[in-house]
C-alpha cells in the first residue's frame, strides 16, 4: 500500500480524524487535483466541477478533525479516490 493509499484510507475510515497531519491533508487534496489559495492561515481549496470550497486551517501540526470529516464527505459525494462503493 502506497503512502497516498494509506493516507486516503486514514481519512476515509473516520477513526483517525484527530491524528491526520495538516501537511498530509493538504497533500491529499493536491494529489486529487484541488488548487490552493492561501489567506493568512486559511488554506482554501477549489476544483473544477466541484461546487464546494474546502477551507482548512492547522491546529498545531495536525488538521482539525471536523475539517478532515468535511474532506471525507466531499470525497464520498464526488466519488474521488475510488470511493464509488462507499
């Protein structure tokens, strides 16, 4: 299992929301084609064909758990990352 697959699994499983590193969540969004714009400590991600905007901020070196959940729900809704059967 590659690092990207492991990271995707960790985000999608829902049991590790408070243990996802902020840099890893950013990396996952960028791998799946999201573009980033930074305003202060807000990292705002958009992607063509997706109406929602993802706005994430770090909590130390970790991602905020509710923002990991938002990313997970977005991946499920738009069937990103091979999550068609979820």
